[in-house]
């Protein structure tokens, strides 16, 4: 178990150490925002698919009927508390999230998020250089350095993308999935 200290840089490095331990598989459903390639990008939370691609059944959510544990949630249940604790220390107290996405070396093309509702928070981890998040407001691009700095914005309303980078870049995104609204028991 991680004991976050409240120091943002130290806590980001602790989170990075844990993230590096997990196996991120290619996300074939996100090719459209990665130049046709399946990025290393996994949801920690819930998905609508009852089976894995190999036919093995997923664990059904007790909280959200008809949704199932993602591969990361099944394989790394300890991440649940880590994500909650990091958020409690470094994200606004009134921010609520249902999902977390973990990305590795994922250079997104310009897009808007499909299922996010309201504000999301993203933080960059790793030894990467450059790789700013770019948000597009009123046709103007704003570069945001997210390395060890959480940044909040509404990705379903604001177009955004990732600048070129070198090194290993992890991005962690906390968000509320609108598809889970009205499902909670």
C-alpha cells in the first residue's frame, strides 16, 4: 500500500512506480485517435462487454448492473485505493470519478472524449520530454505541461491532443463515465 504524503512531485513518483508494474495491453478500440495503431491504453473501472476477446467471462459489477470489471480492475484490484488516495490528495475535494484511464506512450490526435461527462483530470508521469497536452479553445491552441501536474478540463466539450515527445510518457485520466449514470444500485 502506498502512503501518499501530500507532496505532489513525490506522490506522482510513487504513483508512477505502481503504474510501471502493470501490463497495459493494446486498445484496439482507440485506434481512431492514434493514427490507426492500437495504443497502450486501459480503463480501470467498468466496461459494457461481458466477455474478454478470448471468450472468458468478466466479473459483473455489483454497483453498475450490466457492466463488468475491466481487465485492469480484475488483474490489479489494489489500484482502486491508489487512484482514490491520489485523487483525495491532489484533485478537488468535490470531484467525483467512476473510471480511470492509464495510457503509455499514447500520442493522441485531436479529438473530444466520447463518454466523459463534466471535468476530467489528467496527470503525466515518466521520463518523457515535451509531450504537452494541447487544448483547443476558440480555435486557439494552449499547451499544458501535465508532467507531475494534474490538469482539469472538460474533454467532451474541448478538443485536445498530445504534442510529440521522447521517452516514456504515462498519462492517467480520472473521469466520470456518463454511460454509468442511472445504473448505480
